[in-house]
């Protein structure tokens, strides 16, 4: 049950101003109006068409906010920024959904509800990213509450207790972390052990897939021979699910030492790339009928929490696990063969960071674990940073967002910053 709602007025003309400055400063807009409305962006690949200036000014912080403990990334849509955080004690605290004006940082509305922190071995707090669609924002709490709000006012439209729907007595060890995912304008998908499809308008369950041990990643839709499917990492391994009714089409065993899978599969045609932490590594599978055939498997890319990005047949991502012995390193891997092209040594101090593709994938924007923004060309020939500056302190495991010419970054303790790389203050 909701406990608090606060609504403020957004400045007028924010959408016009955002568009105007995008033109003036030659930031190339994305085909979706420079929005980033969901986990991995409008194209679901972690890449934006927007370009950074040749000499970005990362020290130009336009606004800062405190949003509470957590690792939710940001969704940006129609001049608004949405994210989540946890405030208060470990038990008896609350999760909060925030909505800010994207340009000014003015609070537009906030919604809070009771929720546990679930901080096993790390700070805890929500890990799912809000999803914005059709004038509504959809969020998923650490303890399995799926909410639908009006995006402009924060008014609750519906809510669903997915813990109860799944028949589970407790959240998974690290809490629920799947970001709400759209199959189409009428169908929303969420993970709660089983994969669930719900009606967007009402939250009513349309179908429930086979039950697995709850995992932490978000599904990816794709089509093979006209059949719409979902690829999703379960604790037991990779599952391919029929998107029309939830039937399990194919599975491939893939377990980690801590029973943790937290990434989204990367799909090209009928080939599916997966990567997990805890030194489990990565693999490329091919879906042939109702069977997954392994093309290769190696330990060159262990994505613990954040996905790699795929650019021109090459994967760029972080290999390692945040709290294990060996350092996490930034790596380039050839998708087709699994061959490592290069590896950035620990001395570069990127840590267990995250990566976003910009300029349609031609440039990588990295947020290091210590809060530095780093720019480098996406090239299998080698890694060379062209810009670097600190924007945050603390632990930074959350992938940044570039939308409307502004970069949004956060850390685990809830410091959210908006950076204007043009250096103009807008």
C-alpha cells in the first residue's frame, strides 16, 4: 500500500528547450526523440545514436539529487528522468520512485512504499530500472511489487504483488531486479522465478511460464522463423520461452557458484550470447528448432551485473566479479568466435564499472566503479581513452544514460548527477 505521494510543478517549455539545445550544440538525436525510456534503451542494446562533443566537459554538473540507496538506472522520457532508491532502516524503511525535470532537476513527483533494503554483501536497495511507455511508468521493487503510475503526475494506476503471484514465501537472496519489459503495447513481461506476461492496462496476468529458481536479469524478445520468443537467464541457465503463451522452448544449463545470473542475453538472429560473473564466463548458443547448440564457451568475459555492448561484431564489457579476488578488467571480445581482442589492465582503475555505446556504437562511454566518466573509441584494434573525469564518489555499478545531450549517473548511496558535456550549463 502506498504511503506517500508528493507532486510539484514542472517548468514550462522543457521539451522545446531540450530540442533547441540539442540542435544548437549538434547533439545528434536518437530516432526516438532522444529518449531513453527503459533498461538498455529504446533499441534494447545499450547503444544511443547521440554523440558526445569531441572534447566533452564532464566537470559541468548541471544538477544533483539524493535519491536513496540502490542501483536502479535512469529512464528518460518526454523531458522527465525516473529512478528509484531506498531510504530509512534495513527493516521498516521505504523504496521511492522519483520523477525529475530532465533539464533542471526540479522534482515533479515522488511515490514511496514500505520495502526491505535486502543488503546482503552490498548496500542493497532497488536494482530494477523504471520503464516508461504510453504515458505511464512501470517499476519493480526489491520485494516483488510491480507498480504502474501515470508518468506526468505519479498517480497509481495499478499494482501487483509478484511474490504472491509466483507462490514464493520470500524474495530471492538478492531481491528482485528484473526491469519491466514490453513485448508489445498491450503486454508487459516480468520475472519472478517464472516468467509472467501481464496486461499493460490492468496488470492482470495473461500467462505464467515454467517455474525456475528466481534470478535477477531482464528478458530479451526476438523472432525466429516468424515465431516471437523470449531469451532470459534463469538461475539454472538460459531459457528460451514462447512469447505467445509462456511455454519453455529450449534450455541450456548454466549455473554459477553463487546461483546468480543478472544480465540480459544479447541476441543476433538465432544466436544468443550470455555472460555471468563468479568466473563462470560466457557462451554463444544457436537456437536450432527447439534445441540450443553451444558454439563456444570461455572465461574471457564474465559480466557480473552489467551487460556488454555489441558493436560491429565485437563485444565490449567488464570481465570479473565485484567482490572476488581477481581485479575486474575491461575487455573486447569477437562475438562470432569468442576470441579476445584486448584487455585493459587493472592499472586503468575502471574497476567493476559499466559501459554505454554512443554515436550509434562508434564511441564507448564508461562509468568506472569509482565514478569517473571515460570516453574511448569502440575499436577491436585497442583501447585508448580520449577523455576522463570524476563525477561521483562511492560505489558506481549503475550504467549511465545519455539522453537529450545530458548524461545521468548515480552511485549506490543515491547521489544522482546530471552532466552537460557541452560545458554550457544546459
